[in-house]
C-alpha cells in the first residue's frame, strides 16, 4: 500500500511540475511578446506600414486564442496610427513613411482617416513612398496619396469600383422544405429580403446604388486628385480594368515606376543617405505608437468603443450589454473623466441589448458631455445607441441609419415530413409552444411578434426624433430601414458634423472646458493571457472551431438558424457590409 501511495504521489508531482512548467513558459512567452512590442526609435528611421499591420477600430477587435498567438500580424488601434503619423511629423528620428502593403486590413473610414493624416504629414517636407506587388483596391486607395508609387514589373493594381451582390435563399428554402417566417418594419430593411424574394427589390436596388455611388465618388475623386488624373479618365481606367496590367498602370499614371522591391529599398536608402549595403531602420506603426509618450493630465477624455454586433449578456467579441453597461457605469463614477467620446462601429444587433445601452448612455449624458463618433458602421442598433449624444460626428463614408426592425424565424416542417419526421405538442395554454423547430410560430406568437416589431420601431423613431429634433414623419420618411452614407446623413439631419475621431475628441474637450487632458480607452485592452482564457470560458470548443472554419460573417447566419435565442429576438441590424478592398 505504501508503494502504491508513493507511486500516486510521484505521478501527481510529475503532473504538477509539467503543468507548472507549461504555465511558466506560456506566461514568459506572453511577457516577452509584450516587451517586443515596444522599442526605442533609432535615428534615421522610416515608419513602415506593411502586411503585418492590422488596423482596428476598438481594443475588442484585438483578440487572439491559444492557436493564434504565433501570428506575425500586429493589431494597432486607428487612434494610435493617427497619433503615430502626427507625432512623426516633428520627430527628427523619423525621416519618412513607407507604405508596403498589397492588402490592407482596415475599414473604409479608417483608410480615409489615415489618408488625411498622411496628407498632413507631407506638409512637414518628409517623404511618403509606396510600393506594391498585387495590390488590393483598398491598399491602392491609401497608397495613392504617396509622393511616389512604385509597382512590381509583374504586379498589378485592383481598381474596379464597388459592387454589392445579394444572395437569395427563397427558392432554396422552398426546394428543401425549410419555412421562414419574417416580420419587419421598413420597406428598405433588406436584411430579410433574401428569405422573401428571388431577386432584388426596387427599394433595395435604389438604396444600394445611391450608397455605392456616394462612397465611390468620394473615393475615386481622392485617387484622381492624388495621382493628378482627370476624373473622366480615371473612370475609363477603372471601367477597362487597365490597372491589372503593370505597363498600363504606368502609362495611365497609376504608378510612377516599375521596379523590384530591392530597387525600391535602394531608393529609400539613397533618400536617407545611407550606403546600399546598410539596413534601413524600419519601425512598425504598432511599435512606434507604443513608444510615444501620451499626455497625462489629471483630467481625462474617455473614448468608449462600441465595435461589432450588439448582443445580450456577456462576451468580448462584439458589444455585449452586460459588459458594456458596467463600462458605462465606471465612466459615470470616475470624476477625473470630464467627457466621453462614444466611438461606434456597429451594424446593430439585438433590439433589447441596444435599448439597455441607450438608457445607460442617457444617464451618463446627465453627468458629463457625451460626443459620438461614427466609424465604418452606425446602422440600425448601432445608430440607436447613439441617440443619447450631445453631438454626432460621422465620417463621409460611414454607413448610417437603417432605422428599422425585423425578426426572422426558420422552421423545418416540409423538410421533416420528407424525411418521415413530424411532431405533436401537448400544451397548457393557447401559445405555450410559441416557437417550434418543426411547425414555426403559433398564430398568437406571430400576432404578438408583429406588434412587438411595430412597437420597437415606434420606440426607435421616438428616440431619434428627440435627439435629432425632428418630427416622427420626418424621421419615418428617411427611416424604413434605409441606409445612408455619412454625407447624405448630414444632409438629412441624421448626424451633426462630418469629422474624425480626433475631431470628436477635440470637441469633447472644448465642451468639457478642459485643455490639459489625457485620453483613456474603454473597455481597456485585454492582455493576451486574458484574451486566451476568456475565449476558453465564453465559448465552447465546438463553437470556436465552427467560427474559425466558416468565418465570423457566415457564423452569424449559422447562429441565426440554430440558436433559439437568436431566432426569437427582435433585431435592429444592417443586412450587409461594404469594403473598398
């Protein structure tokens, strides 16, 4: 028996040592990777935007799980990118900026802000150069602002304009016996259209055409201005896809020279007056932003980020009402925070969660100024939660509005019957079996959910009328689920000003009457250790596998069909995303 206990004890000790060793290595790795993100800036350096840089709008977008900690790509906040460019203007150690990204992981309004910052940077007299191989449209939009654009002789530029392709499921659902019950308010609320029709509606076609043309007119005009190409000629270049051929890119002035990457590096070396055999001191935006000393006045302007879809409960990958309300209450209680900039980059989501967040923002506004800044999206629920603001700033290309409400409930009666499956329900009341996977909604449930959708829309429009100081009829006329560009939203009174996150911060400081202040971020960025272990507890393994395999956007559709909570919810959500890439 003694030998048995000795054996058990020895095994337990060995297991403990292995686990302790693993955690020591794991924590050490995290500490070392954190240290590696900061570095002293050497003299004669070039600030470099390359493929390893991922531009994010909010700290919540910087997530890593156990299986992705070795990825080379570094996420950096848009605010930090802009801060880095602004600081580099007067930093004697930074001689210029090099854009070396064939693809750029950033949203359309983020690209606009970075582009504007680069234009301002060029006033310092320092150079901005760009180099590409096979360049995405978004990367070229950013790179076209450079003093010189260099292209690989075997490369090409994706310049094709914008499109939106809508996929329809009505006939598919009918063919396979899947029933879909839809309740909506708003003829422009196209999130449910793929389940109702087999072709795009005139209303949806109208809103998409207006939206895409607004965004492309803004984007293409900036490319034309930077490259000194007449707008009519740029349209011909785009329509003819000339940019895909490097010789035509050169001929039509999209690029200044066709050279190899090593030749591009030699041009920069010559600009820096260093020998050809010497290495260029390149520093990433992520490292440079960490190296910059921020203002640290006692007074604070808080930037509260709301990025992603809006959900009930707890979570980190998106906007979760329970977590978010806690963050708002922190801001209410912190006397050092003199004003709050509410940065919204959301296509919407749960109506209930959106309402919870709006209520708390209204309470916050009673204590200190609340200024809203829109990113790529402020649509549906994302627009709803902005209605507690003193002032709203939107980017010109922000997808704005989508004031509408819907619910989608799939059921599988015919599919089940084809496979010999049916169901009977025993109930105590008329609508006890409200939502059945086989039979769909009970008659009473359909009636009450229709009333719920209508009631939610009325509530939505009410809050917009109060904030925008317009009548119900005025808001209803531009509502109905319709999405507008930021430029149009300003024209019809859905936002106050066109401006950046920094413009919103500057206005918040003015409103709060503070000059010496620091900028704090909420929710605070989670460490890699926290991210990894929060993701382990918030989602089970199978969920994370499915999400990684099919992608976040497809997972939303999967969740809508399979999650009973999602199926039963009244939603305020935008139906699509638009990317310049």
